[in-house]
C-alpha cells in the first residue's frame, strides 16, 4: 500500500529567513554547492577589493590561503563603511554583512561611487558571510579601527570600534567556507593563481600578492601587468606575431531598449594575428566571461564582416568560393576584450556571460570601424591577415572533405560481402549474437569458414602484417586497405585523439555490428606479432571497444596430445605437464599444434570457435593500457627505451629467437 503523503495546505508554505536563505540553498547564489560554488564565494570578496582599487583607492591586494582552508583578503582602499546609517536607520555593517541586496553600488546615476563595478547586486559579501563557518572583519577608516565577528551567519559581539593614530585605510576579511554549506572547501592553489592572473590582466597596474601557507611559512607570488591586456597579448604571442598588437579603446552611451535608462560603456580590445598561436578571452567589469555573451557575438560579427569585405574588395576569393567563417579567423587571432558598463545584465549571478543588447551593438560598430581603419592604414598587415584566414578556411574545408570521404569509406551497410574482400558474413542480424573473427591469412579463413557456426559467426582475414598504427600518421593509416576493411566491417567508425585530426573522428558505438570481436592467430611468433598489430589498431582507432569489453583473443592450443583414442589440448606448458601426469604410463603421442590453416574444420570448431569448448581472453582496459605501453616501447619511437628493455630482458627470449 502506498504511503500517504503529508497534507499540502496553506500552512505548508514557508520562507527561508536570515542566513538560511544562503546556507540551505547555496547553489542559487553561487551556482553550485560544490567546489565551484566555494570558489565563487571567494571571488565575491575579492571583487569588492578590486572595485575599490579600480576607483583609485589602493594599488595592492593581498590574498592569503591558509592550511585550514580559511581565506583572507586584504586591501588598502577606503575601508567598508560600517557605522550608523541615518537614511536606513541601521548600522551599515548590518546592511552589508547581513542583508542581501544591500550595498554601495546601486546609485551610480546619481554620482555615487563605483561607476564601473564587478559586483552590482549587493549579494556577494553577505552571501559569503552567511556561507562561512566564521568570518573576522577588520576595517580602518576615518581614524578608527572597526572589528566584527560572525559565526555560521550570526554576528557575535556586535561592532567593536576604537580610535587609532595610524592613517591607514582598508579592509581585511578572514573567513572559513563552511562544510555544512559546501560539499567541498579544499580550493586548489591553481584556482587562486588563475583568478589573480586574470584580474591582473584586466586591472592594469594593480598588484596582487598571493600567499599560500606551507608548513610554518608562506609561499608568495605576485601578479602585475603594468599595461594590462596589451602586456598579456604580448606575453601570449611572444615571437609569433603575424601583425603588431593593436590597442583600441573608446566609450559609448546607449540603452538596451528605448524605455530603459541610458548607461555608459567603456571598451578596450587588444589583438594581433599569429599563424602559430590563438587565444580569445572576454572580460566585463573585471569578470572573466567564460561563456562570452554580447562581446563574443560582437567580435564574431565584426571580424567576419570586415575581413570578408576586404577579401571581396581585393578579389582574393576564388571563383564561386564560399565565405569565410569565424572558425577561420579565430585560428590565427589573439584577442583580449575588457569592457565596463554602468549597467550590466548577467546570465546569472556567477557572471559567466552578459546579455546587454547595447553592448553588443556598440562593440560591433566599434570593432568594425577600428578594423576598417586598420586595414586602410596598414595594407601589408591586411594582406597578411587575409592570406592566413584563407589558408585556414581552405585547410578546414579540405579536412572536412577528407573526413567525409573517410567516413564514407569506413561506413557501409550490413551487406558488406561484395565491398570487403574475402569477408564472410553470418546469417543473423541480431547484434547481441553476432561474432566477427579476425583471422590470420587465407588458409585460416578456409578452415574457420568450414568450422564455424554460420548462423552467428563471421570471418574477415588479415592478409599479411598490417600497418603499425603507433608509428603511422592518420592519413597513411586510412590508406591501408586492411585497416579500412576491418573498420568497415566493425561499422562503428573511428576515434581520433589528435586535435590536429579531430575532424576525422566518426565513432558511434550504436553502429557496431558485433557482440564479440575475436582476434584469432597462430600460436607462434608471426601470429603473436599479427595479433599485436591488430590490438594496436583497435587500441588506437577504437579504444572504446576495448573499454566496453567487446574485444577478445581466441587462445590456440600449443600442443595436441593423443593417448588411448583420446585427444587432449594443452594451451600452456603447465597444462601439458598436467595432462602427461594424468595419462601416467600410458602410451601417448605429442606434437606442436598445427597452424589454424592446417586444422580440420571439426578441430577448428572444437578448439577455437565452439562457445562451449573454446577459450576466449577478454581484453580489459588495464590489459589495453599495459599492452599499449609495451607496444609503444617495442614498436614506437622510444629507441633508447627499447634498447634498455632488450638489454635487461633479451635473455628471456633467446630460446624463441630465430637466429639460425
């Protein structure tokens, strides 16, 4: 009987109050209750200090990461106002630290501070305080030192105020993110180094000092870009300049809609072209826009429009050639955009993208104008840019043609018998039963064909030793008929790890036509090498098949032992010894097992193909990794490693070596 649900009536509705508004729903404010949310809470405190410095109050910010996961941010700005507020009839510390949507950044149109601010919603400081195990605040301003302490969102001891003779001003906040709020508070060092470097890039001349507690002391690192994004672009490009760095800046006023208030936008873009390095980053009000939004749309529109117009004007397009796309431009573009606005529409509180219509419109117009002038005044640079973009475009189109041709070559219907040489299909179309045997040579094909169960077992022979996929380029691999035939028969396409050849990837596990892929070779040196090369191919081109457990090795017997009309098969030396011990003093004959091609069909069925009596070894991911490492050592480019392996282990294989 179903359990009766709790009654849902008027008294069921409740609202969260005080610190619970954040502590019980941190994801709403910080985007996540995991490590990303914890990181964002840290940035909220840091952003307030950055806003102060950008308004001209302080040129240094010190961030300390303690071993117990607590964090401290110290700035040398004016200090947060925390005394009594006559307008609100409350202390400012209550507004700033205990009220969501309270702060000093709302009245920008009336001449208040923070014209261009990273934090405008009045959420960050209060929300981080609510999400902390504790928070200690020390503020210097107006000749006084103010101290506050909070524990789990509640103030402890009120505001402590004392007069000081020092003239220093600024704010120091130390807090510990609460594990009762976040599932993880162990913020990695890399987060701090990345975020501080980004902030140094977009805040020219502002010095960030990172201190990380290490044992009894602190490791220190500084981040400073005197010329901001220009120095950053120079650092990225290094000596790969195709064109000199351009630094464009301007201001605009406008509105997102006619009935919306007018606001101000500051734009700065530093960029250059390179044929070896690419990077595009967008920042708004100092925040890195991971997902771009309006600035990204503007850059794409402006650069494609102006470069396309130049190509048309100069007749550089071939007859009937298609238009360039932004993919072709970004392949050779290094660009950093840093914009500010007095009003900003973020996609959400985490500030990963902005949506302002006017920012998109004014930035598009601004960039088109700057590019047009740049191309007119620098015809040599314009020609270099146009040539490189066309090279990128044509390379992309050729790669796409190659990918489609290869995909077409590797794809196929179930009826493959006439399209893949000597492939022998099975009757069933039920992929949960179908097995494909990859066998060694035409002779093995014959015996396997006659010995198999044609209902569910298919066969494809490998003619000779296939290409070593560890050493070959993808282009050469896909010209190899043996490899392309196997891939056609498998039906699932290929996985390409190389970024340079990612367009060749066509893997789709749904297209796999088999439940088992069985590698079947002789139990000799040549057979082992062919098996190794087939495994290498599968590991290189279709590793998911190994990871998902579709690949098997058919173990062939080493010895055939006959005694008193019984036939025994030994797959190892140990099994041979055990069989001989079992036979005892009875007469017997023993011989090395024949090659697959020499076996009678009944023998092939019994030893290799009958699901009841065969031995299949499933190739596991761990096997594949170890095998790959050994492949790389024995067949790859590591010549010194191979020599060392042979020197240390070669004696183990002397008996099997053909040195006669």
